[in-house]
C-alpha cells in the first residue's frame, strides 16, 4: 500500500515537472515584467483666476519612466494629458474634463516652461478639484498630479475706462481711471498680445496699484494690442475681464537743428554748406531759400550730403538760406541760423 502511494506521488511530481518544462518553452530570453509608468509625475498643478475664468497650469514632463524599459531604450514620450474634475471634497471621484493632445496644438498654450488651459464652467460658491494624468504615445497613463482645489468666487468687472493711450518713440503709455472704495482695494494687471497670440502672463511681475503703465523697448511702426484687467488682491487674486486698446509707437522726436550753415556764390549759383548731424536715425536735410518772409524748400527729397547748390538763385541784392534736419520718421528739426549772402 505504501509503495502504491509513493508511485502515485511520483506520477504527480513528474506531471508537475513536465508542466513547468512546457511552460518555459517558447521565446528565448529572460522574463519581461509588465510595463508600469512610474516617473515624470506632475507635482506643480496650480490655478489662477485670470480674465474672469480659471486658468490651470503645470510643468509638462517630456517623458515618463518605464520599469519595463530595456537598457538603451528611450523612455516613452508623452502624447497627451488627461484632465479630471470634480467637487472639492470628492478627490476620489473626479470625472474626465478634457484631453489635451499635444500634436493638435489647440486647447492649450505654452508660456515659459508651463502649459496653460482654462475652465469657464464654474458656479460661485461651489468648490472644485482638478488632477492631471500624463499619457504616453503607447496610451499608458502615468501617475496623477497633485490636486488643485478652489472655491469659486465671482471675479471683478472691467476697469473703469476709457483706456487712454499715448504713443511715443519705441514706447506706449497706458492710463485709466483708478477705482477704490472703503471696502475694497483694486490692483491691475497689464497684458500685451504678441502677433495676436493670447497672453496668459502679464507684463508686470506683480499687480500694480497705480492707473498708469509704460511699456518700453518696442518697435516703431508695429501695432500692439493691450489689455488692462482689474484684480482683487488676496491669497488667490481674482482678475476680471479687461479694457483693450491698440497702439503703434512712433518716433516723434525731431533731430537737432543743423549747425555751421554757410552760403557763398559759385558763379550764378549759390553753394550752401553745413555741419553733419550725429543722430543715428537721420534721414537727411532740407534746404530753404528765404526771400522776405517766405521760405521756399529747394530740394524734393532729403539731401544726404552736407552741401547743396542752388542753381536757380534769383539775382537779388540779398538772399538768405536756412537748413533743417529730418529723421527716418519724417520729423523735421527747427530751422538753423540763417546764412545771408549779398550780391556782389
């Protein structure tokens, strides 16, 4: 009886060994673990109330780590981000809000090293929570980001207009009516649209308290669109919609008047000379003949040299000349001192 039991055990043991041998057949190589996305987690998801809506942003990782990645293989690249949303106290039950597909280049914008998108479906007094999941080109979702939670409050209205714009040389000055009550102080953010692209970051590093802002270092002749928005300060500042205006900065500063103007007869003609101006944007000079109280410009286009020959000088006893400088924008200087020449 004992031998019979041993023989049965031997049969079972042999069957198990055969099963293990058969299960090891197939592709050669070491066993490969199931790929699990583990790295590249987004941990800086935050929200800002701008332009009357909620803008959310985070630093997008370029790729995510993969435990199943072979040595030398590239880490899986991120193709999209899944955004989920729910009530502020329901972090365990957030529902899909949208999917941001990077190749589609819509539904988001990049500013600095952050990716921005917005949510405008919010009710004052309600709390909302958000998380973001990176999704690789393989379709594998990464770990959830940190949660951003906000209790939505009604943003302020637009600043009190009108928006006044003064265009200068490579600069624009904006001004508006400052608002302030005993209950509430308002600050302001200023935005500039570059090539029509929506701005998510203001020009000013922090909200300003004055109703005046100057933007310098601009290109003359280029059109710029500005927007000024009112801000309620606080731990999470509330920014409303803004006042818009367009400006084209131009050089309105004229060159200095030419110096050292002299005139002398050259046969029947009169030669007028002067010293060169040093302005970098100098366009040339205009030469005027003065008879009585009337000054007549003698050149059609600005003279590039510092000399001019008046071949049509009248045979008067006295003739006077003055010269002006003009810049590339057409701004003309005050007249130089007159140079009078007498008939010999």
